[in-house]
C-alpha cells in the first residue's frame, strides 16, 4: 500500500529504484523544494540528507553518495 508521497513497490528493482521510481522521487523532491521556498530550501535539503543518512545507517556509504553527488556540478 502506498500514499501520495511514497514510491510504489513496482518502482523497485532489487535494492534500486527503476527509472520510473527515480522520476517519482525527483518529482517529490522538486515539489518539496518548491514548498520549502527559496529561503528554506537549503535547510530542507540538509534535514532530508540527515534523515536519509540515518535510514541508510552507514556513514561510509553516505560519504560515497556525497562524493558522487558533488561530481559534475
């Protein structure tokens, strides 16, 4: 069962999201950034990153994700 803010289980492929699942997450993120507003977008992204790091429960994997995200900005 999913709600409007969750990614459906059909969007998962093993432990990774499908392209469709990634598109859903991207849309959710873009909407949330817009809702946070220009003055709070950075704070929102930090809070989101910390929540996801906690859910991931592996600081070394999180560090790898940070390095990957910094590439080609």
